[in-house]
C-alpha cells in the first residue's frame, strides 16, 4: 500500500507543516510550538534508533537514556508553563526511573497525563524507527493487544486518526487509512465503519464538519460557532478546516479526526490532527470521546 510522501519521509514534512499551521491557527500556537520543539529531539532519536536497533526488551531503558532528557529540556523551554513546571519538578529523574515510566506506557498501563506525555514523546520515535519490530518491544513490556483491523497490525495500538488519500481519477473518493498512535504504522480501513467498535450501520455514524464544508454524507451535521476561534470569520472567508472532520459513532460514543488529503495535499495528518482543537471541543460537547488522546492530550 502506498503512503503519502509526508508519511514516508516524515520529519521535514512534520516540521514544515507545524510552522505553517502555527501561523494559520492562533489558537493552536502553543501546542504546535511544543510539538515543533519535540521534533528537534525526536528526529535525531529516530535516526539513532535505526542504526542502534535496540533489542525489544531494551527499548524502555534506551528511550529513557537517549531520548527522554531531550524531551524534558524541550518541554521546559517550549511547553505551557503548567506542564513545564510539572516536568521539571517531578520527571527530571534518573534513567532507571524514566525507563519504568516508559515501560508502563508501552504496557498500556494507567498513567498521569504528564507521565503519559513524556513516555510517549520519548518512546514514539524509537518505535517508529523499529518499524516491523515495534510490536516486539510492546510485547516485551507486556502489551499484547489484538491484531484485528481496529488495532495496529504491527504493535496492536489504537488509531490516532483517520486520513483519506487523494482519489485516483477513476474513483469518486480515495481510500481510507488509520495511523497508529504508538508506532505510526498505517493500515487500510473501510470508510463507512467505526474505527473504535466496528459499527457498520451508517445510521449510527455521525460526521461533524465545519460550517461551509460539503460534509453531508452519512448522518452528518455541521459545526457552527467553533470554539477556539480568536475572532469571527469574515462572511466570505470560507471554512478554516476544509480538510478536517470528525468521524463519530453513536454506538460507542467514540470518534477520530479525519484528514482529507484530496482537499489539502500539503496536510500532514499527525500535525493537522493536533490543530483540530475546535473540532475536538465540539465533539466533546456532544458526548463523544476520542479513541486515543493525541500527544498533547487533546
């Protein structure tokens, strides 16, 4: 299966997209500034892990020693004050303590938000670098989830987001894929099926899209009065998120942000999802919960 260039060679694309969206969306500047700082730590960590190829059982200690200190420094420098204070006060620990924290995240255990953020930010690029071996690292930590179509075929993680590729000329719509929240693996998934529970009854599917977008498929409704906008949009300005929508399910009350690459070829799904804050708020107001909160906890 082919993947967008931004997913095949991710780091420059993520960096450039984060810069572009920071300028476009004032309400997302703070999380995107932190994400941009994290990329400067994660890219060299990913490159090093590809060369070092740590053994599955060594990933927590490797990420704690080689990646976590840089994540802590980046968070202290670029993160929101509240998060930076928590990180500096509680998590500038010895590598062995950081390794335990990362091992708990790999195992899917319950963690405080700051712990989960640090562990994911440190271990994520290592898992991504391991590719097909990422599943071995998760199993070694005690994470052995199903490998069905709603879980990552490599590591068993849940999807972070959905994206629709630009359609071939012969098709009305491009294929849909899911992106793993743990190892960034991509896999194909049916368009009219809930990624959380597998519901296929389209009357149970709800599409939430911004006012002005053409999203009336399934039982779609339109977002009106998006929270997070710094000022009212001009009457002729058009939608702010023409390529983003919420794919929600009333059976399980879960949702994913979906990115349409046909409408925005320069979009980088993992970055654009971080900027979808008003859509996340709208979905939450209507009782839906994201399948997995993103790296920034949204």
